[in-house]
C-alpha cells in the first residue's frame, strides 16, 4: 500500500495515482476496443472494410507520431497543464467520434482523440517521481503498468459488450465521463507547474516534430500495408521512413532545443531499455493478434468461449502489477527485468510447441506465464528508464517509453502478423484456414518471439557488463 505522505502539499499519493491510473487506462482501452467495433461501425457508416480500418489506423499513427512532441511540450510548458489539456482533448475527440455522421468526420475525430491520448501516455509516468516517495516508485509504476496492460488486453471484451448493449459508437462515448473524471482528479491532486518562462513555446522544435511524424507514419504504413506481403509500395514507404529518419537526425543535431535529444542515447542503459520495451511489446501484441485466430481456428472454440479464454490475460495483468512493483522495490530493476523476460520466453516457447491436444488449459498456462512476466518487465523497465533522467527531462523520456511501446504494438500487429501468415501458408482470413495451417503459423510466430526475447536478454546483459553502467534504479536514485 502506497503511504499517504506527499511532497506536493496538495493531496495524498493515492488520490493522485487514481487520476494517473485512469489516464493510463483510457488510451490503451481506446486503442484495442475499436477493433471489436469495426464491423458495426462499417455497417453504420456504410463504409468498406478497407476504409473502416482507418478508424483504428489513424488513432495508432497519430499516437505514435505525437508521443515525443507531447513529452517535450510537457517539459517546456508545464506537465500538469499539458496533461489536463490532453485529457480535455481526449474527451472532446471521444465525443466527436461517437456522434460523427460519416466515416471522414469519424477519422478526423479519432485523430483528435489520439492527440489527447498521446499526451496522457507521454506524461503520466513522469508524475510518479513527483507524487510518491522514491522507495515506493516501483509499486506506483507497477500500478500504472497494470492499468496499461488491462486497457490493451481488456479492450476487445469491453468493446464487444458495449456493442451488444448500445452499438459500436458506445465505445467512444464511454470515454467522455471517464476522461472528465480523470481530469478533475488530476486538477485537484497533481503538483502545480513552476512558472513558465516567457517565450518557452518559441523554442519548440516544429521541424523535428514534422519530420518525426513523417518518419513514424511512413514506417507504420510500411509495416501495415499488404496483408503480410511486402511489395513495392511497402518498400517505398520504408525507404521514405529511413530517409525521413536520416533527415531528422540532421535536424536534431543542429536544433537549439531538439525534440529528440540524440545525446540521451549515449546512455547505453537508456537506449537498451527503450529497445527492450519495443521488442517485448512486439511479442505481447502477437498474443492479441494471433491468439484469437488459434483459439477459433485451431481449437475450434466459438466466439463466447474464445472471449472467456482471452480474459485470462487481463485477469493476470490486473493481479500482477502491484506485486511486480513490490518485487522491483525489494530486489532491484536488474533482477526483476531478467525474471520478467525469462517468464515471457518460457511462455512463448510453450506456445511455439503447443499441441491442440493440450486444449485450452495448455494455452492459458502459457499466456499466464507471459502476462505475469510482461507485468514484471514493464514495471522494472519503466522504473529503471525514468531513474536515468533528471527532473527536467522526465517528460521527454516518459514520451520515449510510450513511443517505444507503441512502435512495438505496430510491429506486433504487422510484422508478427506477417510471420503468422507466412507460417500458415498465406492464410489471412478467419474461416478460411485449415487446422494444420493455423497451428503451423501459430508455432512459427512464437518461435520468432522466443528468439526476440532471448536476443533482448543478451543485449541487456552486454550493456550492463560491457559498459559498467548500473542497471538497478535503486543504485541511480
């Protein structure tokens, strides 16, 4: 239990964390719940499936493109005032999405909703050091990690229930009261911003922001176009992303107040932690993309049964967050990171050889191991990464954490989906796959996942041993 002592003089850490937890939950919930609503929304808006996909894609691309800018704005203009503005923007975008009369206006509203979500994702973690004692930061990170994981994995189930009860638009409207309530809590409990320097906004890196958005958007398009087939258009998008990335580095090296401080990546622990976050999110997203296909086609479960099995992940995530934080506080981030990655690797290996004869029990056991490991890894990785920063840079580094996670979600939904398609012999759609093809694609996906996690473990080991930089946040605090 986080003690009710505070350095802000305004409210207890528990009250502040309640608002931050909602701010962490809603963007993840909005990301994943929209998938379940796509058929209903396409029907209601008379849109083709390809057009309706942009309801999801526009949100994901906007969040990915704006995360770094949001963190930088928080550092420049005040994290509290920017976070409150983000919550209000998210509420407004959610309301507009729920009442939009056509697909074009809904996509525009989703972009606004995603802009608010990017601010919330970028700045929430940065407040932990301001509202809880250092000795309890791991527990606070564990709580916020739980909310993010629950939002991501629970979204399809919540979306399905809301669609059955009130139609597809309800998944957007439900966020309006939640966002306003979170905004009220944050307004009353978060510490006031220091006085803003005159002309602070003039130093904002507009060129870097624009080129970063271009690089991330073209990368996301390269990873999501073609249904697992890498063609000339994908190559063109990837080339554009690499070109924009090179231009971005040139701009940031000369900018007086750069959006992305390239010097931060000279810290090997920070760079390694961000890379590890991307890889782990890629692997975990694969469970959300490939898992339902395996349950429906491989195990021949009906929709209701599949939903119940998929609930195992959110349940474990909800239980694992706070205990993970306590383990981080007690044993340090280095050991907790290794233990978390080991659990993820063990679960992924089990899935890579899982026989349909093992049934639901075998699948759930593997998912439980992976989800528990993810909760432990996310808590320790977030704690260690924030600990590498000084107070003035926490917003930017918190944004980098969100960016690394979101890049992983894009890669998991696209690249790991492509592995599944390749492994299953080109099967893409539900209801068209042979039983053996589905199982083969499932095994191929998680064989790659095991390799990614083992490579991450090796990378973190070499960084901590080869550079002599402390990995544990306890050593840095």
